[in-house]
C-alpha cells in the first residue's frame, strides 16, 4: 500500500504501459483516474480497478483542463500526474515524415507535458507537494534510425523533466521520467513498421536482457518514483530498458 491515500491521473491509461501503471497504482492504494483518448476503453480499465475514467485529448488545452477539473471535483486534490500518453510516426526517412505526422507527434508527446503542467502544477504548488512522472523513451537517449522526430520528441521530454525538476523542487514537487525500451504495447507495430518474427528478432538483438519491456516493468519503476520511497529523487530519467542504452 505504498500509495495509500494518494490520488493519481494517468494519461494513455486504457492500454499498454499506462494500463499497467494504473492497475499497479490502484493495487497499492491510490485513487486512479484512467485518462485516455479512447473513452470506452478507459472506462473498462477504471471499472476493473475501481477508479474513474476520463476521455481526454492530451494535445488540447480545453480537454486537459476538463480532465483536471474532473479530478478536482472527484478528489479535491491531485497528488500524482503520470504523462504516459504517446504516439509515433511510422519508421521512414526524416525528410519523408509529413508535417501533419510531425505536428501530431510533438503535440501528443511534448505539448501534453506542457498542458499537464499548466493546469496541475498550480494545484501542487498550493499543496506544497506532488509527483509528476513523464514516460519518455530510450529513443530519447539512444535514437533508432527512421524514427527521428519521435526520438526528438522523447529527448525533449527528458530535458523538460530535468527543467521542471529544478524549477519545482523548492515548491516540494518532484519530477522524474522513465525511459522504456520497446514493449508489448499497441505502439510496438508502429515502431517496427511491421510485426514479423524477423523484425522482432532484430529489435530484441539490441536489448541485452533479450526481451521486450512489459507494462509490469514500467509499473514497478513508476510506483517507486511516485511513492514516498523516492522522496529524495527528482530530475531522474530512469532507463527501464534491459540494458539497451549501455
């Protein structure tokens, strides 16, 4: 019960890493908002864990504002924000990525962090406490070819994590990130271009521990960084990657 009495908003929590984090947080005693663009899937996960659901487009200010207001109405405070929602463009040469694809990747992976901070940081400042976790990627540390603008968006997220941590530390707010390696999530096929045994083997060959990451792996790391056990840790981008970035 390491999060007993805590409240947590988790974006992109209807599937993949986000769903794994939501399930673990609830198991550890947190009240969880399952926030996702897919409202029906968010409701399904929320029903499973005894949480609340919110349909949200994390790239739109009005939608994020409504999400935060709903959490405030339900709980009266927000202790934890996990910025997990993310997207990618399909693998292709950087100069072939369309402007529409680029804008979508940056809006979901980068602007969402800004919007979350804009609406939640003032509440955490008033409370004098809070934990924010950004789900970045090993792509922001050790980029893969043909995913250039996705790599860049995750590098932005890592830098944003450190900048937020430095600025918000005096207010009692901790900000950290985790860097997953490719995992069994809905985005895996998008990263690989196509899902074949050969391409999977090529990806796995770059991970020393020899397996993809799982939602449970991310949940364990997220739980630690958002709990009071990590009260002296801020500005960290923890690689949860099976050795991929060594």
